[in-house]
C-alpha cells in the first residue's frame, strides 16, 4: 500500500426531510447566492423546501447553470457576487451546479488576471468563500470532494480544478429527490459513479486489500441497484443506496494508498467539449478501449475484478481479464448505454488526431497510472472507439 494522507471536512446530512437542516447550517446573517440549473427544483418541491429552511436570510438566485457548467455563464454569477457582497453560496442541484459553484467561490476573490487561469495553470485553491450543497442528482461525488470540472465553450475546452478550499462545508443528501429524475439522468449517474471507481481501482495491484474491497463493494452495489432505481426511482431503499454509492465513489477514500488512472476522464472531457456528449457516456465510450490498449498494465486487476464482480474463475489470467472487459460492456449495454463514438456523432473521423494534438500542446505527455498514455496512445484509444 502506498503512503497517503486523508482528510475530508465535508459534513454529510443524509436522509428524508433533511433539507430543513439548512436552517441551522447556513449562517443566520449570510448574504446567500443560491445557484441552480434549469429550474427542475421548482417543479419537484426542492425549491420550496430550501426557501422555507432559509427563512428570512437574504437570498439572491442565480439559475441557468448548464450541464458541463460554462465559464461564460459562471462569470456572470461572479459579477453578481461581487456587486451584492455575497458571503455564502448554496448550490442546489447535481454535479454541474456544484462544480460551477466551486468555480464561483474560487473565482470571486481571485487576484490574477483571469479566473480561467485557475484551470489552465492550474491554481490550487487553498481558501475560498464558504459554500454548501443540496444534492438533487447523484452521480459525480462532487458534493463530498474538492474537485470540479468547468467548460469554456469559446475554446472548446473542459478542464479540472481543485484544492482543499473547495470542500463543501456541508452537503444535504435526501434520497427522496431521486423520484423525479428522468431515466437518462439516472443511467448517467450510475455510469459516472461506476467509472469513478474504475479510475481508482483498475490499475495494478498495490497490496491495498481493504481499498480494493471498498471499491468492489461500491461497484457491486451499483450493479445491483441500477435496474431497481431505473425501474422505480421512488424506491427509497434503492435510492438511498444509489445516492450513497455515488458519493462514496469519489469522496477521496478509495483512492488512498493505491495508484489511480484518470486518463479515461481526460479523454472523455474532450468528447464532451467537442460534441456535447453527456459526460458519463464519454466515459463508457473510452474506458473499454483504454483497457484493451493498456491490457498488459491492467490485466492483473482486470482478472481480480472479473472474479470478484462477475464470478469469472476459469481460463488463463489473460482470458479472465479479457472476459472482464466484455462483462463490463455487457453491463453498460444492459442499461441502454452505447459504447461507440460513432453511435453519438457522424463527425468523428478526425477526433483521435484532435485529441493527440491538444494533449501534446498542453504537455500531457504521459497519462494513466504508469504515465504510459502518450498523446499518440490517446489517439489510438479514441480511434478504437469509433
């Protein structure tokens, strides 16, 4: 097991009716910017619960944060925060709203020339304006971590940011909100969380027995809960396990003491920036092909995964590892997920070359747990996904 440090300061408030806890978690004298997306919180009862809990606090609303939150939109909110002297931000939404909010709290007092530098340099955010979240769509785990991903549409870039200042002060997780989520969003949530675990697990053995078991248990739970939650989002038991699995998939715990990959995300972000494909679907396109290209680096963990999740015990190490990849593709297909880029766009012919060029220009010369995914290898992975 590798050396590590672990600290997660986010307070989780989980369960039915917990949105009311905002009354004691948000400072009574706060000037609040409440951020949200397209307005679904006004049709599912969440908005009313939030406003009631906030009472007579000053609340300024900022709506319209997109899936894959855009720098262009968020900078409008930054100007409002400065003009209104906001002291606390409350994100009410899914991963995009929360990620966007993390950018806001980092950007509002940024002293550099352009807050986009937070992502391009990148700048580690050590201190930021306090914020909390009310999670409405389980998927990304951003409600209990210190990372975020922001898109700049003018340059077709999607980049990450992070730092200890970006942990939410608290996150409220009420599984009852799931009953109003459309099936497509639920599938995205399952795939996103599952891939988050794979990025931290599917590398090479590091003697971290407990971490492996943690990771495997999250994936096993997602496999079990996925058909239940998609068939009946109002199933509270399934919703609870789904929501908590998504949070646990990326709150920092399962990556401690083990090597991690994240090349699938780096490549997938380019597909979203280029074509607007849902983030989770880009992951489903990329990781099966990445595992095939990086097979020799990953075959031991692939075989272990195949045995523990799918009961694959016969055949050579290589045969078991290969079957594990196929079983994972079968799981994605069982959810109705398409795993080829050509199934999402007809304009894919030059995508591999574009990714290679962009990674080269950024200096991303070795991604993955062994730094073996060069820009040329990234191109190979993308082209295999066609």
